[in-house]
C-alpha cells in the first residue's frame, strides 16, 4: 500500500506539471488549452490574442483580433516576465498567469505605473497563441482582411451616397470604383497623364456638411479653417497616380481637363477607410470635394 501511495503521488505531480509550467523568473503559467504547434521563431510573426485585467477585474486590454509580435527567445533577459511566458508557448496554447504591476510596467512596458494601480497588485493575463506566420504571410493576411472589409464597406457607402444624391436631386456620374462626380465647369486644356504634376484648388467636407480643409484662403476664413502657417494659400501640387493622395483624388483628377471644376463624392474606401483621420474625418467617412484642376505640369 505504501508503494501504491508513492505511485499515486507521482501521478498527481505529473498531472499538475502537465497543466502548468514555470518561467525561469518564477511565474506560474496555467494551461487553459494545450496546443501542439511550435514555439516562437524570431524570424516569424507570432499572432496572440491577449486580455489582461487589474486585480479587481477592470479590463486593461482585450484584443478583438490577434495581434502580431516578433518574439526573440535569445533576447528577453531585460524585457520582463511577459516575454518570458510568451517564448515558452506553442501555437494552439491558451494560458493564464499573473504578474505584479511594477514588474510589468517597469520591465516590459517601460512606462510609469499609473497612480491608480498599486505596485504590488496583480495584473491577470489570458493569452491565446493563435498562429505563427512568415512576414509575407502576415502582410498577405492583412491585405486580404482589408480587401474583405472594403468590399463590405463600399456596399454601405453606395447606399448612403445613392440616398444622399437622390434626396438632394443631384445627378452625378459614377465610376466602377464607386466614385461620384459632377463636372461644374468644363476645362479647355488636355487631361493629365499618370505621373504628371497637377495643381489643384480644393475645398473638402464630410457628407454631413462639416468642413475640414481648403486651399482657398477666403473659404478657409469663412469656414473657420484659416491657419496663418499655411500662408500663402496656393493650389496643392502632386504627381498624379503615384499614391501621394487618396485614391479618390487620383481617380477624379484624371477625369478632368485642365481648367475644369468638379464636385466629387469619395466613398470611404477611396479615402481614409476605417482610420480616424481627424475629429471631423472619422472612420469610414464619405468625403466631398470641390476641385479645380488649375494646371498640368511636367
């Protein structure tokens, strides 16, 4: 019976060991789910879902999408226990552990500890190691997700623009990309070619009527946009079709003759997309511009 007791005790230790591990720094990491993948490779991009809370349960971070990290197991000595934990995970693992607030902020975040958090309080982590990708694979994934999001957003933008134009009795031309435009004054010159410098006067606002920029001094003053640092107010010059401006501009200006004026309606997918550009240009904002193709250069 004594021998059997030793065997049972040994099995208990094996079971406990399989459900957790310790870092060299002494942090106990508990498995919520064990994966069978690989540990991080410094040349690859590791994708983690990360949630951490204060000791009282206040959420400090909770990623909706897996976040990319480059993990170098040979260079973690001064980066704290969080990185030590991550280097020991395998793809497919989900784990939980706790770190002291002072250790986390001082060694990993390298930032001052907030006054609201006690240095010796515990920060509770739940982390899932989702995948490990090559850099090319990661950028392909990002591009694919952006393309999928844009495909959905253009449907929404089209509906909004169709409704807006109909309600305001505006007849606008529509391109395949979803850009709308109205030629308000025909030009007498030629159309610009890709790569040529074009000088454009413009005034821009979002669809709800809030103005955000103008190259025309009088309009800038009228709309409360005037900035003395911009003096003198002059047309904006850029090379056409070289991604120096939003896609909607590259497309719209190419449609104009030198001297022409137009009002263009730019879907968010041809503007700043899901990014907040400013307090006025928020995520997925549809933009409107009055533009004048003043001059075509070399």
